[in-house]
């Protein structure tokens, strides 16, 4: 699975990486990081305003398609765990039928985090896919939105509010966190993102532990240049739906 990673060859010792994430940094390094994080925030705000304003006609078209193909609201909101364990409300375009049971996803999530391949809901012809496929809860337009990640676009509202950033680890659900090992929780040391190293390194074909290692690598080696590389690699992932289900 390391062939999917941009730079995981340098992550040989998980304990060493964990220690580096909690080790105090020097004053000069902290000053530089504050400046880069300020620039990152300016990019987040500028990009969010641009997408929300210029993309409004597209948002409206997607909203109409959702309303035409299934009853229920256009948007779906869900509590997620953000940076340092803070809870926030995440927004998406609705891709599921209303009133569906989440027990299928709860069981799948537990098996995924524990490293077991669940038998229910997974396409046997694609054993390397670590995500529910042929999910009966998904609407017809929802399949397309999920495959292309267009259902995530309303999260630019979360980014504008400062709850998320463009690039960062994906925010987990509360019931996902219940199955985390202690080292998994280190991925919460960064603000959650719309896209990230996991999305451009295999996405749904990456096992959970490998996904966490990708997130920790990103947190440890974060730079504005790395963000730019991930954003550029996200474009073909969206266009071709690589790893999306």
C-alpha cells in the first residue's frame, strides 16, 4: 500500500513520529509556522469566498437535481470531531435517502478501524476497497456526487467559519472515535480538511492505519508547498473519481 503514498518511505518508526508531534519546537521555527499558518488561513478564506460566490449557479443546479431525484432537504449536516477534539457541524450535499439507518455504516466503520474486512456491504469483486459499495441508502444523484466528491463542496462554509481548512485530515464521527487507539487520536492535532494526503494517495483503497500514518506524516511535514501539491493532485481525483464510492 505504500505505493499510494507521496512520501511514506520516511515513516519507519511510528513511535519516533509520535514523539516528534508532541516535542516542543524552537522559537524561530514557531514564528515561521505562525506566519505560514496565517497565509494558509488567508488562502482558505479567499478560496472559500471565490467558490461560494462564483460557484453559486453550480450549487443551485446540484440542489435542483437533489430535490428532483429524492424527497428531503438539499443539505445534510452532521456532528464531526475537529482539531483537538472540538465538535462542529459539518455540511454536505445530501446523498442519502431520508430517514435511513446508520447501523450499516457504524458496523463497517468499526471493522475498518480494527483492520477487519466486513462481509456486509462490500463488493467482493473489489476486495481492496475499504468503503461501503452498492450502498442501498445512496440516491441516484448521490452516487455521482460521492464518486466525484462534489457532495463535499458545502464544506467551504465550514472552511470560511474556521472549523476546517482546505487541506488536512478528514474529520471523524463521534462513534468512529470510540474505536480509535491512542496513536490514532494524534490525527486530531491538526484542523480537519476538505482534501488531504489520504484522498490523493489511494482514497478508499487505503486501510485505516495507513490513512492515519498519512495524516501524521502530513502534520509532521506540513508546508504551504505540500498543501499546494495536494490541492493540485486533488483535481484529477475529482475529475476521474479515483477511489470514490
